[in-house]
């Protein structure tokens, strides 16, 4: 497969099922590179785009780790609350039953 980035054709070997995704990524990269002045050389533009993408990836990764930690904390709180409720109020076998409907009553 071939993609074009900064006017250069780049051949990339990939599975057929990955071609659309790769083409979309190349188009997104081209769009991002368009944010930088064209008078910068290609290497500098690529470096700036790569640094911006890495910053976004690290920020997203940190937010994801924080969300996972919060999910674990809330799950632990829920389990603790269920255990506490179960220990505080033992199940009453007779509660909710109409005694007159029992045989022999």
C-alpha cells in the first residue's frame, strides 16, 4: 500500500484489512501537518506533529489510568457496602411471609 505524506509517496506493507485504517491515519497526519507553517522543513513539521501526538497519547493514558483507579475504588466501596449490609441485617426467613398460608398453622 502507498500513502502520501508531505508530498512523498511511502510504500507500507500491511494486511488488506488494515489498508483503510492506514489510509485514514495518513490523512489525519497530513491534516495535522497542515497546522504547521509550510516554510518549516518536512523533518521539523514531522517532529512537531510527533511530539504533539505523543503528548496527547500520554495525557490520554494518564486519564485512562486515573479512571481505572477510580473504577476499582468505587467497586471496592460497593463490595464493602454489600458485605456490611449483609452482616448488619441477617436474612429473616419469616419476613414477608403470610403465616396463615403455611400448612399446619
